[in-house]
C-alpha cells in the first residue's frame, strides 16, 4: 500500500446520529421497516432507481451484508419514532487508494425533500473524510435520474463524466451512469455548505 494512504481505515459497522436521524448497520431486523418505507410511494416502480419490492427486501438486506467489506449498508432511522425511513451505503470501498462511494440511497416518500438526505450525507461524509481518512468519495446515478444528479451536485460534488451503456435497469434497458466525486481537499467547503443548508431550514 502506498504510504500516502496508509492511514485509511476500512469502514466497520458503526452507528452515526445527528438532527434526529440515525444511521445503523442494516440487518434482518430492519426488514419490516424497510418494506414499509419502500411501500410509502411504491418506490420500486421508479424506473431510475433500484428500490426493492416488498417481497424482495429480505434478499436485498442479505445481499448487502454479503457484500462486506466492499459495501457497508445502513438503515436510516427516524430517532423520534424509531421508524425505518430508508437506507444508504458506503460501497465500492477500495482501501488501497482510500476511495469509497456513497449510494444505494432511498427514502420513504414522506421523508423526501426534507432535512434527512442532507443530514445523512453530512454524517457519511464527515465519517469518511474525518474518521476513515478517505482521499475521495464518489457517487454514481442513472443518466435519467435528474433529481439524484441535482442532489449530488448540491453537496458540492464534481461531475467526473458519463459511463455509457454501463448497467442494467430493472426493466431490462441499459443505462448510462453519471459519475461524481469529492476530494478530501474539497470537504471543508462542502461541510460548511451542508451545515448552512440545514440551518436555513431550521435544523441546528
């Protein structure tokens, strides 16, 4: 391993909490909550995401656990009610170059366009850069998922490019994948902006 990345720590299961949102390692005990979250808006019908149908949730969770250590999946919990409101992951973790990506992210419809996504990203990015020692964090999304692209850009991530004919969608079509990233040196400004966004919406 290059000495430059010797300080990077492979992500281990951890619980993170801020502003009434808790991220905890995804496990089988979250299955019923995750089914309810996916059913809020029937999110599996969205063409440009990969939200599991209710009968697929147990396999979805098993696969996420099976992918460790290259993926670490979290259940997103509303602290006030204890309800599972979605999920997110570190994935494509490459310790040799201190790189990881954030993805597999979705929330119940009622929690979309709230402080939840910004809070989750602040938690995950803070942990990635300040605890794990990541050199770079990446994102990828469907070329037609314009809402996701806008959300990633609001974080301060830079668009790296498009991988054409890259991955299958659930409907059998092949998507282009839009790639984004944020380097460690860009994190302080991005962190300040995320905190500003939350404060503007009354979250402190």
